[in-house]
């Protein structure tokens, strides 16, 4: 099993450009999450999903949109990138309600917005 | 929302030393996890421990939910233990969302 994978690993955008980050998991997990990590601030939840076709806002959702059209994929979109969105983005998945609450993380995407 | 405080913020150890990392949280939780972020950025789940004590090799963790804290013990530290240790808490149900602390940066030296 590959676990949780993220595409791309690195990306540089100019202010105002758009992009989509892809997260894929092969563990048949129900729940998926997008976090951002900024220096000295730990991880903050952007959006999450408790199942295919459902999404919900986390702690810092502004400027981002998400979609979960397939159970194994969770997409994070930036419609008009801003320098404040420069960060490392992590995707995670877990398997409640019938499985473990343990969250498994992907390797991260380092995004720079100029 | 729930506040999570970790201490110490930074720690330098000699290889072979033992250490204790602490996580305090401001509200009742029934989901608590410890993670290690290695120097290459990968986050690895160490423990899911909403209460009680667990051990995995040289690592062990204890959570006293009624007193709102958790401890992570590292024994006989190795250079590969270097990185950042995060505590994350939350409530099961409603998406199983986690709130992360700001981490303890650990460096183990030869």
C-alpha cells in the first residue's frame, strides 16, 4: 500500500494564479483532511470530509475550496493564490466511525506564492 | 476552541539520554494523538492515546484525561529521534477533527 500520496511535491505560483492539490489514499478510509503548516504554528485544519461527496470547513478555510468526488481522492483548490497562502500543505486520512481514529499523513506539498 | 500547549518548545539531548515531553489541553477531549515530524517533513503517528498508558519500543505515552495532560517519554534517545513532536487533541464524532500544539523541537546529538 502506498498509504497517503500528494501531488505535486513542490509548486511556485504567482499572485492570482490558481492550482489544485491532489491527495489520494489507498486504505479505504472514510475521513480525509487538508492542513497547512506554517513556521512555529503547528498544523491548522483547512477543510475536511467525512465521506464521498461531503466536505466541511475547518479552522482556516478562507481562500480554499475542496471536493471529494471519489472516496479515495480529496482535492484542495486555490482559485486566486495570495502570498499569505505560502505554506506546506498536508493531507491526512482516518477510518472512523468503524475503524481507528488514528490519522495518517501524506508527505506534504510545499507551495510558494510570489 | 481547544487550546493545546506543549513543553518544552526546544530540547537538546545527548544520545542515550531520556526525556519527557508534555502536552496540556484546555478542555475535555476523547481523542489525543502524538506525532513525530522527521527532519524531512514526514509526519508519523506515534500513539493514539485518549487515556491510559501505551508503550512502543523506546517510546511510551501517558494521558490523564481528567487532569487534561499527556506525557511522551523517550528513553535511550538516538539521533534518529530528532525532529518535532506534536500533540493533537479533539473529540471523536463530527469529523474527528484535531487541534495541534506548536510542537517540541528535539535534537539528539552524538
